[in-house]
C-alpha cells in the first residue's frame, strides 16, 4: 500500500509494517526515512520517529500517522537566544602582592 502526498510517502514493508519517507531526500539517502510504523492491534499502531519530531508514538492507523505529518507545520521559527556582553571585571592591583 502506497499513499502519495506532497512531501511524505507511506510505503508498506509487510502487511503490518510501514515506513514514511521524505520525498525531498534522494531515494538512496539513509536519512530519508522519517518514521517506522508497526500495527500492534486492530486500530492501534506504534510509531518510531527517526527524526526529532514532537509527535505521538501511538495512532489508530498508518494513514493517520501520514495525515498528522502532512497537516502539521514542520518548521518553526527558532527561539531567540539573548546575547549579553561579558561582565566587566576590574583589574586587580598586583603591585601589593
């Protein structure tokens, strides 16, 4: 079973196991696999995310995993890190030592 989307593709490996690949990566790219999905029971799939995505690890179906991935934004604006000048340290008088 293969379902095409704009960026991600659901590929059946066995009748109860799937992978989601990123079409932006080349077919030989090892980092192209986004998730591995196993059907644990009827209406229960476990997902192992191969990328650092804040997503659930349990879904009802493999198609639900793909739908969630396609409907949620993937990139967010980075959190700004405040930059401060170093603290000024007064010079020590070493003449008296």
